[in-house]
C-alpha cells in the first residue's frame, strides 16, 4: 500500500518496502522536514511542539523516533502521551506552541499509523506549508544541532482533562440541562483513546455510560 501524503500529514502501513511503508527512515525524514519548516517560518527562534498518540501498539515506538529527531534539531517537545487528535489541537492553541504532531491513523486498522501535522493554531497545515515541507524533503535541506543545543522533552499527561474542562467552560454547553436529562449512552472506545476521553466527559455531565472496549489495559495492548 503506497504512502498517503496530504495537508493532514503522512499515513501508511507499517509493513512494506522502504518506499511504500511508514518505516523508521520515512518517519525520520518527514519529521525532520516538518521541524525544519517550523524553524524556517519562525526565523530559527526557540520552538516547542506537542506530540500525542492514540492507543496503537506502534505509537510509542513512532513517538520515540519523532522525539529523538526533533530534539536533535533543537526543538523542545511536550510529550502528551495518550491523547486524542482534538485534544492535541486544543493544547497547541491554548499553550501557545509552534505546532504539533498527533500519531494516529484515525479509522484505519492496527497495521496503519500516521503523523498528523498541526500549525501554531492547532489546525492542519496549509497547502503552502505542505508544499514547503515536500520541497525540504526533495532538497534534504534540514540541519541538526550539537548536544548542547539539543531540545528537551517535557512529559504532560493531562491534555484530555484540559480539553474536557475547556468544553465544560463553554457557555454553549448547557451542563444543567444535560444533567437533568438523565441520559444513558453507549460508548464504544474501539480500544483507543476515545475510550478514555468520551466516558470521562460524559461522567462529568452525569450521563450514565455503558462502556464497550474502553478498558485502559486493552487500549494499550490491542490496537
């Protein structure tokens, strides 16, 4: 299966040859190009980005590669660990970061993964950004720093909770009406991070939740 590249990032299966799979070399090249793009548009000022991942087994290994490359290029990383795509987007915007990466292939199966790329607003990159990143890849015009200038990794595990609190603080969310409705909702978490976020949000709204595939241990080991 060929790699899929677009303004949302790069997506592919983990198994395959060097040109058609999301292998470590592809991950390193694409990460290097994205980070170099951020350095270029920010005139090489200090940069911090967020990285999150869903519950896929391959996510941790890919995250380690992304973090290593980014730090070697002098970028500071806020490692959100398990998160959701919207939670990472909101975190970037709320914390005033320069961009971010979500490691998730959304609806695709366990054999897939992806790097979703975000700008400083927590939005998917533009076509111009995407073209610039591809140009950097073609020219291999990315540079790395020495050990003294390497970036640092900060662990932050509350991005989902922050996102939920932001939702609940929005005046459009009629909390009392929802609580008084005495709702009962079935949530199928498909063994991924939605199985953490959605039940937690509904619990805050006094919604009775019937959980399917929302067990954290299953999330870690089965997707």
